[in-house]
């Protein structure tokens, strides 16, 4: 097994918990998975892995209750008709904050506007969550994001980590969070709006989750601001896929975008194929878009990555 594959082996979230419900596992992942990025920042909070582990361990009994059959309101989310993965991530975080006795969710998706000289108002942006930290007696502005980036070898550091579609870049996303989204709660418009609700924000926090996918063929370093324990994956070109994993006695399946969060386990009812059959399956062969795939042993996920078209990452 190559070092790149070994480093991307899927770690357990909480070893003593194997929730059956996919939604509950997604919820546990949203709370307890390690951060994608941690920055040394005097202005804003970027929680580390230990903070997230404390959060999910303190919520474990609620997760067990939900997994035993209590409705997690997946139907409520489906009725919103917003099928973006980021929307599902925000929805789950909101459900956690509404249920966890350590927090109170005061407001969500708060639009901040300013008056224009010629009349009317301009929207500056939205604050994702306004949260009361009941243990510390502080009110926090949370900006949240879930992102998946692939590292391109031979590309300038700032442009190296991109989304599967190569339009989203990690460095640009971080710049927007720090320079635009986080400062929103300190603007006069936000302060006035929140004051009408009796809310004063004490500090801001970033909840950024996801995974970085490293090329199998080339060794590259993680970005300097990646969290030490960030989740890893790999990516490989289609014509190299079968050879790269042919020696592993694993079974494979493709993940729909809505399945990109929590690890797969034996409770997920989906067919997995041997590498030879999977490599020529119609959903992989000839695909014009990167496909996220998982490797399974006895129905449980052991590794995940992207199989990308042969010309991915080569266009100017």
C-alpha cells in the first residue's frame, strides 16, 4: 500500500459509536470531524480538533437517541428544495445547536444591509449563525463552510488547492471568510439590526470542515494553514485507477454528492463492486466530471478519493 493511500485511510469518528442512520452519522461528522483549517488569528476563533471532539462527545447521548428512531427532520430539509451539500451542512449544524444544552441558536442567515444615497438598500452579506454560548455566557457569530479541495502538483501554492470543478479555490475561500464574512457582525448595520433583537455579539468563530485530496502520483505538501489532523483523501486519473488499487482486496462504490460527509458503513444499502468491474462501470468510465468514490472492507469504508478525467487539471 502506498504512503498516500495509507495516510488517507478513513479514521473512526467515535470508535464506540456506529450509528445506523445516515443522517445521524452526517450530524455526528458535522460536529466531531476535525477542522479543515486552523489559523493563528487574534481576531477570530478557529477551533482545533480537540474542541470538536469535546463537542461530539458531549452530544453522543443525543446522537444515540436520534439513531434509535427519533426524527431528524430530513423531510423538513428536503422540502426546502435546496439540495446543496453546504445547505445540508448548515441544516445539521442548526439542528445540533437547537438541541445541545450548551448552546442556544439565536438567529440564522441574518442578512446585513446598508442604505444607499439614492434610496433603497444594498445587501452586504449574511451572518450564518448567531449563537449564545451558555457555558461561557458569550454571544458568538459563527461562519460555517464545508469544502472539498484537490491539490494540483506543479501549480503555484496560492492556486494549488481547487474544488472538483476547478472554479473554487481554498485560498480565495479563506480570504472571503476573513475579509468579508467574519467582519459583518462588526458593521454598524449588523449591530443595529441585532440590537433590535437584544443581541450583542462578543466574538466570531469559524466552523470549516471538509477534506483535502492529494494526488497519488506525486507527493505534495499540505497548505500551511491546513489543520494538523485534517481529513485526507487521494485523487487519481481514470486510466491509472485500476492499476493503483489492483492489489487491494477492496470493493468500491461511487458517492452521490449528498453522501460526501460521513463515512460509509455496513448499514448503507448500496451495491459495491470489485475493482475490475467498478473501473469500467458506466458511472466512472467516460465521466466528464470527477467522481468521489469509497473503498469498502466488510461493508465499512476504509479509504476515499476522486477518480478524475484524464485531462483534469491540465487546462489553462
